[in-house]
C-alpha cells in the first residue's frame, strides 16, 4: 500500500514544489486514475464522500435534504451539499485549519473560499486547488474583490481600502497585510491560473 501511494505521489506537482519525492517509476494505470479524478473533482468529491458514508454510516449531508421529494432536484441538492462539505474539509485540512493570511485557527470563523467563484466554474467547484482557507472577514473581502492573492502567493489589497482615511479597523484588519506572503498549504497548492483569474476578473484595483 505504501509503495502504491508513493507511485501516486510522483504525480503530485505540489509535493515536488516542496521537495517531497514520490517513486521514480510507476504504472501507466496510476496516471490514468490520477488524470481521471484530477479532471473531474465534482465526481471525485461525491464518490469519495459516498464511500466514506458507506463505511462510517455518516449521512448528515443527505439528512439535511430529507424534506425534498425523491427525484432529480433532491439528488442535485444532495450532491451540492456533499461536495461543499468535501471542499471545506479538504481546504481546511490542507491549511491545518488556519487562515492563510492571519493564522487565525478558530474553525467556526474559517471559510473555504473559492478562488474562481462557485457560479463561474462548475468543473472546479470541489477542487481544493481552487480554494483558500480564510477567516470570515478576509473571505468576504476576497469575494468582494477588496483583496486578492497573486500567483506568487502574496496578498494584494485594493486601492479602495488603502484610500480610506480615519478607519483604524480597516487598517488593522486589511491594509496591514498588503504585500504579505500567505501561508502555503501542506497540499493542494492553489492553482496559479485560478489566482490569475481572481486578480483580473474579481479584484477591484
């Protein structure tokens, strides 16, 4: 089992960037499996949670929508809830349940923030590389475009915040982090292309 995991590790570019090496050789089937799931996070998330439910009996995501009648609507809601739970768990675990900007470590105040918005990219809704662990205030500012994270993992604060005068709170919570490096995750490094999208399409210069 450990050798098989090492074979898969050779395909994980985020491990290479951290100088963690997997096996030097592996079977072609491993790459096929890796590519299949890397290109379909929606299905990966749902299938993994479904299998986890089978072995643990935890059906909380399904219980939340029991009031809906059977059919396509109920199935779609269940899939969305399950994938949202998977995304949050994966992102928070990758950042060790700490805000990547401030280091805050109170889980109730942390969000798994989508870099490319949920409504824009269906394919990457459940992809943890499309996520950052942010506290509630910075999550809201990120969604509104008042801050962004550049592809080289630095915080950039909008000029709309920098131009505010006489608001010490804005300075304390937001402006002070301009140019700071974010804490990198242990896995699922944010995709540079996703960060570039946020810089260009969401961020309010």
